């Protein structure tokens, strides 16, 4: 069975979770650096990186939940 698959559906792998969390953490660091140096552009980039990571996480959770619902109807 290919990596990431659980039963007959795809589950968010640990690599995906780590990548998305890393993006959020990178954003926090950028935002903090921007705040420390009073660089508004860097703060905005940091917020955008955090948002992008969060949205990716949410999308993956929705896909997993949809798979759970689909599996529930098969039973």
C-alpha cells in the first residue's frame, strides 16, 4: 500500500503535518523578527506564512473527515 494510505483512503502523513507546522513556525519567527526590527513587510510575510500553514492543515483535516464520513456510509 502506498505511503499515506490507510485502508482505502488517504490520510495526512506525518511529513505533511511537519511541513505545515514548519511553515507556521517559520511565519512566527518572521513576524517576531519584523516586530523586533520594526519591519512591517517582514511582519506581514510572517502572518501570511502562518496563515498558509494553518489553511493547509485545515484542508488536510477536512479531507480526512470526508473520508471518515464516506467510510461510515459504506458500513
